[in-house]
C-alpha cells in the first residue's frame, strides 16, 4: 500500500540524515523539548503519526520550492560553555530565519516551545529576526520573533532538560516509567 511505501521512504530519508553527534553537541530543537523523548523516539515510531507525516512532507516541499533542502552540510553550530549547539533552521532568506510548523489548529499566538526554538536559531545565526509559520488545513499564519536567546538562557535550558510541558508527557512512550514525568499516576 502507498502508506507503507511513503512511511518507509520517510524513515530511510530520516535515517540517512542522522549524523553522529559529538558528546558535547546538542541539537537546537532539544532545548525546546524534553531530551529523553526527543532523543529516544525512533523514526519508525515518529512516522506512525499522520500529523508528523504531513508536517514532514510540507517541510520537504517548502525546502525544495525555495531550493533550501536540508543536508548535513547545512548544520549550523555555536559554542556556549562546554557545549556546541547544532541546528538547521527550516529556511533562511535574507535576514530572516523561518521555522515551519504544521498544526491542526490555528494558534492565536505563537507557542512557547516554538518561540524558544526560533530564539535559539537567532542566537546561532546572528540573524535579527525569525518567523514561525503555522500551516493548518484552513490557513497560514505567522508570528515574528526578534529576540535571540542569550548564552545564559541557552545554558539554563541545557540544565533543565526534562519535560517542560504536561502535553509532552502525554505523548511520550516513557511517561509511565520516567522519574521526571509531569503526569502523576492514579496510584500516588
């Protein structure tokens, strides 16, 4: 079936982009989310979610349309303390960093974790402005971000690497066994 072919290709493509991270390298996206969930989710699990598939296809289409296909050579790096933050913004045009998000609902304001991710990209790139672009089935909306993260914030985000939002735990396959879970079980 086509679904299986598509998911298999997405998994193959995802695995082909994997690069070996150095011990002190931290992906920019991890600063916005729980590290355990981010680092432990395999593509096979990720692409079982239709929203992830649609979002990935949207990203790939926009990247190809703008001639900005992500490649391991496009990885940007910046050192802070003993760490190197690595990331690939979805698109950079002129002085603006763009981050694309697929959503089933149109947010009235930008989501905190998306702002954090774009602020990290502004910090890495030195660009003066970012834009979070939300694509929904009904409309395209965007929000501007002009404040880059500071070195101090980046180091604080590294220190507080577990779930920041209860919804992360709700979707996490490790929620029942994780000592950092924000969801309290019925047996407590």
